[in-house]
């Protein structure tokens, strides 16, 4: 894990990889896999969020006291999952509302 990237707000779900020692907006924390079958896109989204909850909580807890983070969870649509796409990407991101940037790899 530990890939760093910018979130492309103009193209939802799109990330542009950046070196971790240059300013970037987010860092990949975990890549869990979905298991099972899901009836709706919402069910896939909820399962992805649940898979990411604990790894994101652990990573955020290791950051300096007083820092603020948002989560960024990428997951396949249900139809893609039915065709075999099962990887979820769990990332911590600097809040876009503050124009936040990260200039190093997260500890």
C-alpha cells in the first residue's frame, strides 16, 4: 500500500498517481476484496465501506493529534463486480474543503 495520488474531482472515482514526496491529496491505505454477491450498487458501496472502516481507522489513529482526514473509498459497480472486479481501494485524504495537501508518506 502507500500509493499517493490526487483525486480528480472533475471525473468522480478517478485518481492521478503522484510521488509521495510531492504534494498530493490522498494515500492508499488498503486494497481489500469484495466477497459474495450483491443485489444493488448500494449494497456493493456499503460492503466496500465496511471493508475499509477498520484499516482507515487504524491509519488515521497513527497520524499527528489534531489532523483532520476524510476517507475516499473506490469500488466497482455491481455489474463490474459480477464480471469479476472485486478490488476496493481504501484511502485517507486531506479535506478538500480546506485545500489540504499531504507532502509526505503517511506514517
